[in-house]
């Protein structure tokens, strides 16, 4: 190969591969579309194969592009790590952390951890990406994230994981619902109500806990509708579809038209964990996990290893 592939080529290609749209990719990169298209053509020329199939209506990865994407992410992550460690070796407390997080971490945990971390490392920059646990685990493995705040996945693989806190559930009622006038509720009070539940695949852990305790309370929920995300369920409740029992973090969301009531009889089994690639030697990652651990100990009790 007569000409070298540069970091910008990898960064531009990864963004196009994620968006599968040159206009959106250019907007996220902060450049115009024609230069982006030129850089992708230049990359394909230097690689020697076509990486993207383009039509006037769509952009798709070729099989070669799929293979190249995985290695491009690894290469870019390795380059970032090399730069960070070189800086740290000279005493420069700087670098960059790509962090993913589920919604509850963004709302109630991550800002405080970053604030504490920056007291020691004020020059470190951050890229925060909201996402599901499944998406974040995949990005940890391919190197596009360095730290993630997730729900415990079933298959850890190469991911190191530490539980930082657990929470319980709340009942969510439409604002005009008769039960919303009561300050205290028991699960049995909801026996005659129509329920909005998590879809079985996405919410199976939460659903199992709820159904088990409903059975103990002497009823089986009458399910009207299902949804895949906690906020979506609360939105359907606000629309008057039914009531719901969902993780307590939803109380930190601004959703008009709903009332939250605690359900202390349900256990605190909704876990939040900090995760990172076990083979990642980056001191920044280890320091960030340590600050997370310290914050959790101060505000949530001692951390635990996942069961």
C-alpha cells in the first residue's frame, strides 16, 4: 500500500457506517458532505476494496466493509489509548473517555461521578452516549466505549462488572386516577387495574419479580399493553392506557400526567453496574472506575460483586 490510512479516515468511515447516511454522518462530524464523501473514496482507494454500497436512496456496508469496521474501531481505540498513556507517562493528566450509560445513570449518577473525577483530572474530555445494555456491551467489546453504566447482562464474556447500587419499584398512575389520591399503596390495591407491562424479552427480569409478587398478593395482572422501555411505559400510563409498576428511577424523569407511589413490599433488585473491558490497561479507565466505586460507597453503600 503506497499511501497510509490515517486516523481521520477511520473516524469518518465509522461514523458513516453507524449512520448509513452521508448527510447525517457529516452533520455529526461537523464537516460538509462533499469532503466526507471524498475521504471515504480515498479510504477505499487505499484499502483496495469497496467498503460501502451507495445508491441515491441508501448506503450499505459491503461484506468487506463489515469486516473492516470491526478492525477500524479496534485500531482507533488503540490509537487513543496509546496517546493517553504517552501523555500520562510524561505527567500530563489528560486524555479522553468514551462512556455509555442507561438512562437512570445519566439522570442520577453519572454527572456526580464525572464531577468528582474532574477534581483530579481536569484536562480529561468525555464523550457520553446513551444506550441500552446490549448496545453498550457490544461497544465495549469493539473498543468504541471504555466505560459503561449498564444493567447486568446475562453473558459477561470479556467484560468486567461491578454492581454499584440497586433500587426498587414504584406504582405509576394517571394523574386523575382515584388511587393517585392516596399517599400509600400496597400491591394488592392494584389487583383490579389494567396493567402496562414490559415486553417479555426486554423486561423479563422485572416482569418475573412483579408477577411473582402479584401472585403472592392473590392476583394476576390484567395486561392491556406492553412496551420495551421504562419511559415508554410511563408515557402510556400518562395517556390513560392503564397503570404500571416499574423501576423507581422513573421518578427522576419529567413525564407530565402521572403520579408515582412507592411500593416498599417489592424488593430492590433493579441493579446498576459499572462495566469495562477486563483487558483494558488504561490508567484513566481504572481511575474512573475507582472514583465510581468511591462515589457508590459514599452514597449507595458498599459495592457488591454481581451474583
